[in-house]
C-alpha cells in the first residue's frame, strides 16, 4: 500500500501536460444511440440454436443484435454483436412449490476489455446463481470486436504466442529498444488490419451498444452486472443513460476518474500487484511443510528467483521461460484459487520435475486465435479511450522508479500497453462519470479490499461519483471479482439487491473467504466440476462450451 500511495502521488506529476480531444461528431452520437435503440427494439433478437449447440443445454439460445459501427452515422455501416440467453427458470431453489415471477433480463459483462461474456448464462446452473436465474433471463454477449462480434485482429494468431520469453524486472536499454520496436509494429498491425474502423473500438461505444442491446431485449430499463472493466463502461452507461437503469452491480470496480484512464490506472495496478505478490509469498511460507519454498516470504522470493534463473538458461519443455513463469504467478495474483497449483508446480520444478510447470504455464496453441483477438480488443479500447504519453522517456522514467519498489509486474504491464504510445487512431476524452442525487436508482458496488487488478481506491471513487450507490467490501481478500463466489455474505447482498432491490444504507463489510488450502479442491475447481456435471445432466453429454 505504501508503494501505491507514493506512486500515485508521483504519477500525478507526470501527465499534467496530457490533453484529450473530444470524440468525433460528439453532438451526433446521442441521436445515433436513440435511432439505433429504436431500430433494435422494433427488430428484437431472433434467438435460436447456438454454435456448438450439441455441447450446450437446450435452454441456451443465441442470436445477434445490430449496432452502428459509428454512432455519429447510425444509418451507415452496422456490425452484429453475438448474444446468448437462458430464460428465467421460475424455480425457487429453496421452495420447489413456489413459482418465481420473472423480473426481466440480466445482462452480464466479464470485463477485459476483450472478454467474451456469451458463456455467462450457464452460470445459472450453479448454486450461487440459481436464485437469480429463477427470476431473470441470464443474458451474455460479446462486445464489439470480441469473438463472433465483428472480431478485431492486430496480427496473425500464429505469431501471437512466442515462447519462451524473458521477463527482466530491470530491463536493459537494448531490451527496452527492442520492446519499443515491437510496440510500434503491433500498433501498425492494428491500423493495417482494421483501417478506419479502429477508432470505433472504445468504451463510450461499448456503453452505447449496451443501450441498444437493452432495447433489443425489450427492456425499458437495464439490469446489469459488470465485472472489472465491465464496471467502467457500466459507469459510463449510468452517466449517459441514468433513466434507463433499473439495477446495476459493479463487481471489482475500476477507478472511473478521468485522470486515471488508462495510463495512471496501470501504474496503480502495478503497485498493487506487488502487495498481492507478497500475499502469495506469505501464504506459501506458511505452508513450507507442503511446498518447501521457504519459511519466510523472502525465502519464497529467492525460490522464485532461482527458478527464473534456471528457466532463462534452459526453458522448461522448450516453452516455459521467465516470461511464462511470471504470467502464471500474475494469474495467481488475480485469483488466490490458483495459489496451490502454482506453488505446487514451482516446488516440483525446483525439485527436478518440470511437467506440472509446463502444464500450467506453457501457451496452448489451440487458444491462439482467441487470445490474439482478446489482446487486440484490449489494446484498441484502452488506446482509443484516452490520451497516453507519446514519448517513451516518460514511460521509462515512471516505471523505472516504480520498479524499484514494485518489480513484480511493472515492466510486463508496460509492454502490454506500450502500443498506446504509438497509436494511429484518434483518442477520446474520458467522460466524467458522475450522477446527481435522485438521477440514478441505487446501485451496488462489490470490492475485495486487496484486489490488485482493480485497486480498492476505484470502488471508493465510484461510490463517491454515483449518488446513492452502496459499497460492500470483502475485508482482507484479494480475489478479482467476488459476485457469485464462495463468500455467502457477499452473495446474500447480491441476491437481496437483484431479487428485492434491498441495499444497506451506505456500506457493509463481509469477512474474507477462507484461504486456499494446499490439499483439497479450490472453489474454482469445485465449480468447474459442478458445471461439467450440470452440463452433462442438461445435455446428456460431457462437452463443455469453449
């Protein structure tokens, strides 16, 4: 937390010269949304069988909704967004004799940018979501550019996964120059492949698309659950269309302050991941009898560093180098359910068995197209949304300083976002997310106190900006996204809000979930098993949608 606080203050001095340009044809875009929404309401969505329908329950339906590529020209070119749905079951899981009345559609977005939400309706098969699924049609969709929704690409997927790769915590000048060249090439690839369309992949258009989807579903007001980045364009939606909101849940809230979008937000995130990395190392040290990685957090760090050095000299399985190791433990920083498996793989590798590490950390070539698509959308949205420093010297200065106190993720975060320094499309000026008292119905914000991907400051900012919003905090926890997870206290607040519209007066807190155990299945593993069993029961097959 000290690093985050120090570095937030330092970062505020770095971008004082950055300015944004208004969105093109901004005056025409509100009218464009009205036109597109009216057209979508009249057309509706023709739901039918889904792709790979044999792997899905019969209750899962799929369709598409048309949205303008450019809301300044709603009668111009249109693109189709993939939409999925499972209708409300009307079955009360607590009382089989009670028929639950339908409350409408609940639309979900998992974040990203670049994540595909079309599998979300399957969550209704799980106990944590069954009460909500009894009252709502669960609706998922792929935002513009994602999956089957006019997919965006910046490079040949065959070239996307490069492994093994280095991950220097303090890179040399030559390595930085190499990564700058790669960032320029990647930005150029996005421009060549997308052309003039590239400017239209941004958060404001994602919010407008959401309003068109609301209309196509026949809903006068939107019920929405957004996770991670989904909270940001959900907040944009609440600001742009407050009268169209019924209920909104912001899970793992991103800081919506215009000056954080997105360069400063990434500095904040890198600082927060250092704290989360320390959480993992302390946990591993408490279980030294199982993993043998060290009895203190410092000793666990030395074990990790020893593995990095070995992998740099001889990659495991020819595919896992320091970059892949760092990627594995970055995922563990998002979700503590990954701690036992990651610690076990690191332990086995240091004892001479690389197979568990290769199994977890090596890139899977069959997923290259999806990963490349997700990366392209992530980059386009973040780069289009706001101004970024265009001089690498600024990035170098800021992140060199930050890496002195937060070396774990700082430079890998730089390389992920550096194409934005050389972005060829116009930048948006971030909208000032804010609603006045009485303008917006009460909304629910969920946050884990030690979430690194969405630092807790973001939840506090969002609560301050959306009048009438209520914050529920999972104290001492760090998992990214807590709705529908193992914490019964959090889920009780979620259900009370979605099903009855009930909220605490101002804020509430839940005790943290139990720490992961070295033995036994994690919540994620148990949930995956239960979902497979539910799908098998619903379809008579063992397939799981991809």
